[in-house]
C-alpha cells in the first residue's frame, strides 16, 4: 500500500515537472515569437515607401489579399550610389496566383526599347527609373506588359550582399566557369557569400548569353535568398536579416499586407516559372536596343493576364 502511494506520488511529481517544463517552453516560444514579430514590424517600417499611385487603371477592383486575389510585384534592382538618378539594371515582374498555386517570374532586359510613360519618348526601359523613380518605372512596365503592377520592391544591389550574408550565404548551380571582380566561379554547385553573390549576379561581358545569362544568375540568387530566408535555421539570425532588409529594401507593401500574403499565398510558392522576354538586338542612331516584336509582346501579355485572372 505504501509502495503504491509512493509510486503515485512519483507520477504526480513527473506530471508537474512535465507541465512546468512545457509551460516554460511555451512561454519562451511566445516571447521569442513576439520578439521576431516586433523586429520584423520595425524592419518593414524602415522598408515602407509610399508612392502617389492610386489603384492601377488596368484593374476594375482593388486587390483583396484576404480573398486571395492574384497580384503582381515589380522588383527593381538599383545602384544606390546613384540614388534616384541611377538606372534599374534589374527589372523582374512576379505574378502570384494562390489559386493556380504558381508564380511567374518575368525578366525584362534593361535595354528593351519601349515607350517611357510620362515622357512620351521611346527609350531603354531601365531609363524610366532614372527619369522618374519607381513611379515612372511602374507606369512604363504596366504599359509594356499591359497588366496592373500592384506593388513594387526596390533593392539596393550594393547592399544585397548584406542580405545574402544575413541568411548565411546561398547555394547555386553554376553552368559557366568564369572569374569576375576578384572571384572565381567554377561549374557545378557552389556556395556564395554576399560579395561573391553580388559579383556572380553582375557578370555580363564574359557570358555568351550576355545580359540574359546575367539575368538568369540574378534570378538564381533571388530564389536562393528566399529559400534560405524561409528555412528554420535562419531564425536565429532574424535580427541580422531584418536589419539588412530594412537598410537595403524599399517597398509600398505594408506590414499588414505582408502578413496577409504570408498567410494566404503560401500555395503560390509550389510552382515557379521563369520567363525571359524574347527579342533581338538592334541599333538605332548608333544606340543599342533590345527589340521585342508586337506579336511576342501580345502573347506574353495574354499569358500574364490569364495568370492574374484578368479578362483579355
């Protein structure tokens, strides 16, 4: 009888210890989550940049993130040393559709000849940012693709190295052996630090594909950063990651919108299709341009409209 009481007492003690331990772990997890949440909120506050743009004229209704409306984002890679007078050498449009569970990533060559909206001139598409900042770049890309650009993200390419380092570096599969900016990049799977990733994504002249090869490497780095940033192993570095984002990224996406996207658009990440705008090089008055045919452009526009579920 006494032995049974002793056994029961031990069980109760272990139950108490287990519950107390569990409670401490839950409390610690809650505090940690709260710290991450606040840190991310602060970073997004630093990142947030308002524009004077209203809802795109190419939309009949405003995007509802709660209703999982497919949306688009323009990613601009800019040299911050030039400020707003710089050119956006990287222009990538993402169309995100959680219903179709897919994302399309469209790379627009920087030399693409098109109308610069707001100036009424035909010029290289990357000049739009130099002439009128993010707003003119957005308007020009909207006109070129004939789809709404709902949000934009502007990245300081010089500071992009800090973002790569903050996630612990990235791993990519390199298909071209080359050296650039003091670094050598062998063929095959390679690991890159921030400075290496920046050099890797900038090389153009040694690549037989020219700017297309560079854009491919830029997409590789972006995808690798997203993959690393989403992994659990990077959570311990959240302060570094959020600091790097806050200092080098500007966007018109608010904190609450980011939370909604994270909650409602996870399915879209299941499939990512990369699209390279097709065209050919030409010279006009001695200046090199990348010319895109009306036929191909119309085909691309229809593809993106269908993905955004917008009537053609």
